[in-house]
C-alpha cells in the first residue's frame, strides 16, 4: 500500500512530457527574438536618445512623441488578422536587413542623422519579412511606415523649403490685401503696411503645421477611408490644405494688424492664430474625408 502511494506521488510530481516539450519549443522560438531585440535596442539607444532630444527641442517635430504609440495602436487593430496569418520566413527580408545595416553604418560614418534613423524603419521591416513572411509584413506595413513621421526631415531639405514657402505665403497674402483695397507692397518675405511691417518668418512659413498635419492626415485617411484611392486622395490633399490655411493665417494677421492693432501680429495672439488655423485645417480634412466617404457610399448603393 505504501509503495503504491509513493508511486502515485512520483507520477503527480513528475512533469508531463508534452508540457516540457511545449515549453522548451516555445522558449526556443522566443529566445532568439528576445536576444535580437536586445541587440537592436543596445545598437539604437543613441539614435533613439537623439530622436527624443529633437522632439523635445524642436517644435516642428513635437508630434514625434505620439508616433510610436499610434503605430502600436495600428498593430493592435491588426492583431486579429496577425493571429491567424501564415508565418513563413522570406529570404528577401534578409536583403532588407542587410540594407538597413548598411544604411546604419554609412549614416554613422557620415554623421547623416536622417539615414541612421531611416535605417531603423528599414531594419524593422526586413526583420518582420525575414522572420514571419511577406503576408505578415503586408499587415504591418502601414504601422511600420507610419514610424517615418517620427523622423525629422534633413535640414538641407527643410531650409530649402522654408524660404520658398515664406515667399509664397507673403505673395499670396499681399494679393489678398490688394484685392480688398488695402495699400500694401512686399519686399521679399516682408509685408509692408501703412502702419506696420509684417515679416513672414520661418515659423510662419507653414512648414511646421504641414509636417504635423501630414502625420495626422495619413492616420485619418487610413482609418476613415476603406479604398486605397480615397486614402491617397485625402492624404495628397493634406499639404494643399496646410498651405492654403497658412496663406489665410498670414492674410488675416496682416489685415488685423492694419485694421485693428499691430499687437494682433505679435506674441500670444500670433501663436493663438497659428493654433486656430491648425484646428481649422483639421476640420477641413475631416470635411473632405466625409465627402469622399459619402461619394463612395453613393457608388456602392
């Protein structure tokens, strides 16, 4: 009797072979990913720190703090499809991984921050393709591509766009004011009124709102539209809306400085006008998205 009880205890305490096999096989799958993730984290820690500094110090890219969380949310929305998706390693994913590493090396050697940061997105896409296959990458392509909005554009491109946008905004604003019968003329990016001279500076070029609005426009187009064509139309309309809104801001600021008080073009009220115009731009984007959705429903019915 005692021998039987001890035998039963031994059977209960002994691990089941299937459980041990499942745990060990699961550990074998996860361990390489954990090690790979740790290596990538250690490699890109300086890059991530520099990115966070840019988000903190440069108002043009303060939206970068939100981009990774939005990307995670997009992955969460795709999770039911990811759970049942076929997982098959894809050889060309390794090509993307190698290309991403080359970008990292070249960017680091040449102190080209955009290339180094861009390599992180390329490397992430390559790893997903190599480990899980092209179908898996297809489901995660939008969340991965959205990470590009957290990367500041190269300063050479930024400054090459700033001056033309300053001149365009000031020229259009002068045209609007002259149409309204206000005596005004322009000297470069300076709007000269009878009682005030308004300089359209870098902050008033519209590039800051353009970058933020494009990140928001991409997300809104992806979530609100079902067809890729409508998404492309809505996203392509984002820079147009941002530029028109900035022209409206400069025109109304100059008009307020002339008709009411020059203080409307300075300090707090000037910053407040920028915020209000951005809100109006988002509102226009929502209206356009609603129109596209309505047209699509009419076609389907």
